[in-house]
């Protein structure tokens, strides 16, 4: 005759707590074997938790700083690319115009004038470049396209020539238009902000760009077949336009060099951040890294102990008189 199994109180509370503790340890060790980090950092680090948190904060700050540098780097790269293309497109036009005027080669002067007009349009397009939703040459008005139509500008310059009595008057009017605060360029032609709070930014109102646009506009109107009457009787105006382009190219070279220095500084700072991150990461790993081989060994031992506990529990739960007599 089978005797009913013993009541559950035969299994002592202490034994039950041991089994529960084994289960908890097994779960924790399995996680540590997978992640390579102690799961209970407070217990592991004890009095060093403050040091660990500071090191972790430093690593997070480095990641944030690297993101900021990458954004600056991207904007500078696009800006430099635009400036380089402007330089490549405009370079040489000043020399061609100068040679054509001095040699009185009207055909070459006409070809150079048309080339200058095409270059002016490309300069406008390159200055209107975007980085994401941001117009890079727009100063603080990053949501506004800096420049409008080059055709409108040429109409303004032609009108200045038509109302000027001499080449000197035209030179004064041109300088006032482009450089005086209320001259016209800053109040109507330039649609975006004049200045930028971002020290890396280049605005459409930068001296090098203004000189190039001013000189190209004069050169574009220097075709003998269609130029203003003042231009035809005063060839020094076209020469002055070529000189303005030369000055703009020189300033553009300096501007590109300045931004190149900034790009180099960013690269050096990124390299420095890599070193800092390595140091802090090594510090963190020394504090909370768990040897995965050791964790796997401990996990196997815990599994064996838990299996043995389950076997004991099973045998206690199925006790009978016959088992007892055995």
C-alpha cells in the first residue's frame, strides 16, 4: 500500500531559499557571460561607483563632442568644395580679359565677357549651396537663399554705367553699391544675413566673394557688341573689373587656407578624443568588466548545483514507505 507523499514542509525553508538563490545567481551569471560586464555594478564596485560614473560620463561627453565635430567637419568640407570650384571656374578669366583689352582683340574680349557671365551664374549657384536644410553661405539666416538672379545684378550694374558721366563716377558708384551698408548689394541683392555667429561659416558677403562677383559682373558687360557706351569709350573699366577678379581670387586663396587650418584643428581634436576615449574605456573595463571565460565556468557550476537541487527536491516530493524501507 502506497503511503501519501510527505507534506511540503518536509522541504525546509532554508533549502528553498538556497534553490531560489541558485536560480538568481544563474540568471545573473548568464547575463554577465553574454555582456562581459557585471550586472550588479553597485555590489561589484562598492566605494568605486563614483569613479565609474565619472568615467562613464566622460565617455558619453566624448561621443557628444565627436558628433559636434563631425557636423562642423561636414559643413566645412562642403564649404571648401564650393570655394574650390569657384576658384577653378574663375581662375584665368582676369588674365584673358586683360590681354584682350590691352591687345584690342574685340573677338577675344567678347568671348571672355560671355565666359565671365557664365562663371558669374555658377558662382551664384555655388554660393547658394546647402548642407541639409541649411544654406551654408547665408550667415545667421540659414533658412534663406543668399543670392537671387545674376541677371538682376547685371541689370543693376548696366544701369550704373548708363547714369555715370565718367569711368571715375562709375567706379565710385560701383564701390558704393557693393561696399556701402545702404549701397544696394547688402539691402537688395544679398537676401540672407550679412554676418554669421558661427566662426566656421563663410557668408556671401565675404570680401573675396563680393570682389569676384563685382569683377565678373563688369567683365560680363564688357562684350564690345553689347556693352554700355561708357565701357566702349573707357576700356580701363574692363581692366578694373579684371583687377577686381584678381584681388578676389587672392583673397579666396587666403580664405580657403584659413578654413583648411580649422579643418586640421578638427582632425587633431578628433585624434585627441580617440586617445581620451581609449583611456576612459580602459578605466571602465578595469572596474566592471567580467571575464567571460570565468563567467561561463561559474555558469556551468551553477547549472550543475541547480540540477542537483531539483533532483533532491524531486526525490523528497515522491517519498513513500517503500522508498523509506529501501
